[in-house]
C-alpha cells in the first residue's frame, strides 16, 4: 500500500488473519506524494511520485 511518504506491506496469504507483526511500514521524510508502485515479472520495482513528478526504480528486489 502506498501513502504520502510511506510504503506499507503485508503478506497477501495472511489477509483475514494478520497479526500486528505481519505489517511492515517504511516512513520516508521526502515530503513527496507517492502515487503508485508497480513490480515487473522479474521483481524490479517502480515508484511514481507527484509534486516533483518522477518515476524511480528500486535498487533491490528483496521486498
């Protein structure tokens, strides 16, 4: 899930029975609006930002 300045991830296979420890959140201090995130079939990630429109490519494939 994407929100302004943060990315939250949960394991899909645990939906409906999530524990607090299953939720991972990363808070950024970039003061930018995150609009969306996409993954390619090889695991590469791309993040779309607004207010400073930019598409950023992730530097790791271990999410």
